[in-house]
C-alpha cells in the first residue's frame, strides 16, 4: 500500500476476489482518502457462479490481472 496526497494505491495478491474488493472498499472509507487505485490481484473469483453442465462440476478458477495491468479506479 502506498499513500500520497490522499491517494491510496493497493497492490498485492489475496486468495479471493471478495477479499480484494473488501480491502479496496475499506481503504476508500478512511478519513482523508480521496482516491483508491486498485492493483490488487486474486487467485479465485468467488463473486461469480459459472454455469455447470452437471451437478457437482467444479467451478473454473478465474485470475485477475497482476501488476502492470490497467488499474481499476
């Protein structure tokens, strides 16, 4: 995490997308933060259910782009 002039940049990697999204939301709620740049990566997208052709089929893990990808703001 880096902070400069009220802008917080979060980068790193977590196991789940929901955890990465929560970190970004919480950073945005801190007093004095005016912008959050999200460079967080994750291993599994646990926010989307993929359609399964049959019951019991495993979901395919999704990966989020790592550092160097365009940041979400």
